[in-house]
C-alpha cells in the first residue's frame, strides 16, 4: 500500500471528509535528509465539518493526531490544508 493510501486510510478512520486529496511530493525532495529514512513528503487537503470552530493550529493537530502512527516511517513531512465545507465552497 502506498504512503498516500495509508494516509487516506488513517484520515478516513478519524474523519468523514466531503473532500480529501493527498499529493505525494516525495520526488521533489530526493536526496533530502528525511528522504533517507523512507518517509515521504505529502500535501493533504481535507474538508470536514469537524474543523468548525477550530483554529488552524487545532485543525493541524487533529490531522497530525490521526496520522501520528505513520511518522517517520511513511511520512517525513506533511503540508495540511484543513477546511470546513463552508470555507471550501
């Protein structure tokens, strides 16, 4: 299973997103120190009502908590955009 698939599975277990896009940008970081451990660089865009009333830091913590078990073996770096459905429309 790819790293993106593992991230998707972890997020789907925690959230019920109306939109979820995971982009693997690991190829852009070839030779980077973190790439040596096998962990990849990913971009996540997730839209879920669970983010309502939460600030950016709280939203990032929610996503990081859901994927924590994938650091550092699968994920080295994770860029997160977390929005409510109203914000995404």
